[in-house]
C-alpha cells in the first residue's frame, strides 16, 4: 500500500514538473520581519523595487498607504503621509496628505515604468506615470474664483513675528502693498487654466477634522486644510488647523470662521492656498527622468512644464520689495517688479481671494532654504525639449537660466568647511525688513540665516535637508558628466562650469558622510541624524572664481546619529550611487570596499541599501522601530489663542485660551497608539515629570527629557515618503549598475555536495525536483546557485539532466536509498 502511495506521488510530481511554466515564482524573503513571499522576488534591485512598489502602490489601499475612499479619477488612491494615524511632524495626523507625498508617487511611478518597460521581471509594460500625475492633480485646487481674471494681485504688507507667537494676529495695511509682476504672463499664456497650476501643500484626505461636512468617525471627502500661520516659533504642536475654503460655517460665528486666531475683523467667505515648491520640483524631476529613460508621457510632460513655468511665482520676495531693501516701507505702492526677484526657490507662494471672485491676492516668500532648491528641475525645464516647450509664459527660459546659476551658487556659498550645506538666506530680516545687523554675510544682497522659516526645531538640523538636496545635485552631476553641459557653458556658477562646481561640492560632501556613517559588524548601521552649526559663510563675491576653499569659519558637526529614518538613509545611498556613477566607477556582482572617494561611495551606498532592506523589510513595506519623546507635547503643549477669542471645530472641540494640542483633536482618543502614549505620559507625570515650553533643547524645541515613559513607547511608522526614497534608491542602483546584485545574494563558493538539495535549504523534497526540471527546461524566471547545480548532479556525470531529476524522484518515492545519489 505504501508503494502505491509513492507511485501516485511520483506521477503527480512528474506531472507538476512537466508543467512548470504554469507555476508562479514567489521567493520568500528572509529580510527583516517579512513572512509573506515577495511578489517579484528580491534577488536583484529591480525585483526589490517591484516587490516594494507592489506593497505600497499596487496594493497600497489594502496595506494602508492609499485612501480607498478618495481615489483620483483615472489615478490611484490619494497617498497618506503615513499608514499609521498618530504621527505629528509637519502634518499633525498621519492620514493627511502633502504635496510632498504626491510628488513621491509620481517619482515612484516613473521608476516603475522604467523597470517594467526595460526588464522582464514585471511581465508587461506599465504607464503608471500618467495615473500618478492624475493623483497629484488632486492637490491642485479647483476653487480659485476670480483669480485668473485679475490683471493685478495686490498683497498688503504685514509684519512677521519670528520669536513670539503671541504677537499674532498680524494684519497688513492698504497703504503698503506689493504686486506679483509676472501674474499677467500666466493668465495670457494659459487663458483657459482658471488658476495657478500649483500644489497646495496639505489636505485632510478622508475629512478627519470634518471641515468637509463628514460625520465624525466616517471616511469623508478630500478637503484642503492649512495649519502653520504664525511665524518661526509656531511648531506643528501649536497650530490651529483650518479649511482652505472658508465658508464661515465653523470657528467664530461672528464672521471670522476658523481664521479667528489669525484675523481681527469679520470677513467674507474666501479661499487661500500655499505651495511648497520642493514638491513641484520633485514631480518635475520625476518627469524629466521618465523622459530620459524613454518612458515619458507627452501629456504629463506638457503639464509638468506648465507647472514649472508657474513655479516662477516662488522666485520673488514675499511682498515684491527690492532685494536688499532693508525697509518695511520700501516699494510700498505695488512693489518693485523684477527688482524683487531673488531667482531662488523660496519657502512658498500663497494666493487667495473672495468666494465670489470680487478680489484676489498673492504673495511669495522672502526666506529661501538650501534644501528647497532644485537645480536639477531647473536644468530639466530648460533643456528637456518637451518640458521647455511647455513653458509658454513670457520670460520662462531667461528666468530659469538665471535661477539655475543662482541656485548652484547658493550651494557654493553655503557649503561648510566639512561639506554639509548651511541654512539659507532672507530678504526680510526679523520678519520686518529691518537693516541687517553688522557682520551678517550676504548673498546677492540677501542675509545669511542659520535656520530659515522655522525655529522649533531649527529648520536645518535635520539630516533630510542634506540628503534630499544633494541627491538632486548628484543626479545633475551625472547627467552633465554623461551627456554634456546642455547650456554649452552659458551657465557658469561662481565663474566655473557646472561640472566643475558640482565636482568640488560633491566630493567634499561625500567625504563627510564616508567619515561619519558607521557600518557595524552585526549588519547594522548609523548615519548622522542631526547636524549642529557654528559660524557663518563669507559674503558672496560674484566676481571671484569658486574653488571650494572658502568658509573656513562655517562648521557642521554631528549632534546625533540614528538608523530608523529609512527615507534619509536610502536618500543618502541614492546620492552616493549617482555620485559614483558620475565619477565613472564600474562594478558588477557585489560591490567591494573602495579605494578612493567615488568607489567608497558606491560601496557605502550598497551597504546602506542592503542593510535597510535586511533589517527593515516587513509584510507591508519597511520600518524600523523609533521612539519620540517630543510626543509629550500632544498632551502638554499649549496652543496660543488670544484671550477673548474662541472657535468651535466641526465635532465640538473648542479652541480657546488655555488649550493644549489634544484639546482640539479629540478624534485621537479612539486611537490605540494615542492611548498607549497617554498612559505613558500620565505615568511620567505621576513620577514628577514637568513640561515647560520655555526650557528648550539645543535644537530650539522644548525639553521633554523628563518624560522617559513617553520616549520608550515603540513607534513603527510606514511613511509614504520613506517608501518612495527606498524605492528610488533601489531603482537607481538598477538603472546605473544593472550588474550589481544585493550583497546578501552573493553565492558562497561551492562546497561538498548535499545530493538532491537543489534549492540549498538543507532538505531534499519535491520542490527540488520541480526547481531542477525548470532549470533543465531553461526557465529564465528562476535561478539555481552553483552549489545547487553541484547538488543536482545525482548521476555524478558532470551534467544536470532529466536522469538526475528521476534519481531524486526515486529517492523521494522510497525506490532507492539516499546513498544511491551522487558518488557516495
């Protein structure tokens, strides 16, 4: 009877082996905490990209990355900032979305199309770029009543109060106004557009706050919201969320609506939006890359070019005052026209108007941070034929030529003696156009500022500002080194070619990270997570030739290290890979330790990429546990509301003098992680912990070190942008080094045979027969290692043949002993 069973088993296995083409390849990953099979395997970087994209985008709704309620027509579900709901960073809730997230889905989709169109791993070509762009367009506001019909947009000048939130509201005067000098160029070039083709920066994806009219606890409509309004010292824990379209339905019933804390006199129904141009530029970077890879979409390219054209709105002073004016009353009658252009990417442009279209306004920004610059996007807009031809408004090419050079010069000026880039510049000292203090260095009449725009925490401490910015520089360097300078030498930052300037800056920057990243023997790593700053740059002299030897008095030091910020770790890897390729480093197989800066960069880039995968991979993406004591502020941080003012949120929370963060976000009460943090906070309070917002850390944020229980709560976040940066680094390695394999896939040298163990898992089973038959049948979707081929030669004749498969089957069926396999 046993023999009959074995014969039946043998027949079944033979049948399965003969129909191997019907079998799916699902390689289980040993990486991280993952127990599910990888959808496309993980033996190559292209496969790892596809498998992660499958988790985050293709199955993004099921895995919690994308909204199932709000799906773009012809596109994807709107991406959340994070899968997890309780997260407070720039967004104050994880299921908000940002223009940043929208730009990442476009970037991911461009690489997906590249890999699916140019490899066999995916099985078919995709055009996800077009779907991603339709998703991104959800962040382009449709309600812009009257804006496009205005020939001039007046903005009333109002003082900023960078150190004291209690000085708000701060409102402007009709006797001191500025006007956007290029608005009419866009209305003329794009008459049917109806409004700015720019991204508002923040939205409540499923209407958690209820401004869109949803019942509490339900998934409602996509709603534009805003938070930051009150100067440098207003942290994300101190904001008062409010809708961008103000219908006076909530908040103050006396006519202020949800703007009650920001305005003093009753107004009309109105709308307003704010962009963050690093997002538009990342989307343009993605389209430019897709075009270079041969997977671009002409319709998307046209829209990206128009968007880039309108990003010129970010190239001007906030109130269009002359650069270097140093006077609140300068240019008070409509601004200074093009004399107000700094040609950099400022922190924002904001625009708005009356709901009935009766009036409209626009401002730009006086503050420019190094990490918002994108010379790469500027280069693409100028020299990609599809993008450049889509910029139809007057002056686009001229402005971007100036901007490209100016942005590169800003990096030259801000590079520290050690390599990282310092903060940025402002045209509006102390928020009031005051005279620059003696000794403050300048760049084209703008003043150096260590931490532009935000002080809690200071905006240039975070390492993300370094890796995001420098990734763009490294990619641009590769393009110019590979394809030549498309400007033909017309753009000469610091009196040198772009190639020369980028070479000098990148070498110094890369060497800093080679010195300060640690790879540990147990397979872990740490990178700088926080940088401290000392000193200042020399004033920029546009008549001097850049050599990279200036700024001996400007220093960056590592203030903290970490391993859980996976987006930053892999963005660093991405940067290093682009740099190595630009420098001509060649590699195949597993990258060996380098002997110079460029080859060492590639080695470190691969090590970081592989270690992140091996330590962070889980069943829906990648994550490493982090801790955040600053979440103490969820329960303790006062939110300033002027005495006598109050406003009611849709679900009944009241914002009034004396509230803290969670008083106006009671919806968090139903969140499990919130309750865990709340219990930890209460335990800390019981142990004597005290929160005082006036006692600050070195980075400008309140000291929460007493709250050790809060700081011990494990947080396992799946941020959408983290997934994007991981994917782009994987895709970059595939694109630039297709012959390089992940270091954990390196085959050990063949050892003594374990006869019949074709898959080298230590056992001889039916799976070995199936794998061997597929290998013999030249199935290109599977691989067998050298050791596996040695183990398969059960006839011991130096070949892998059907006879070897039959021998293993006979052993499994009990027809021959194991000793009959091989040369035992």
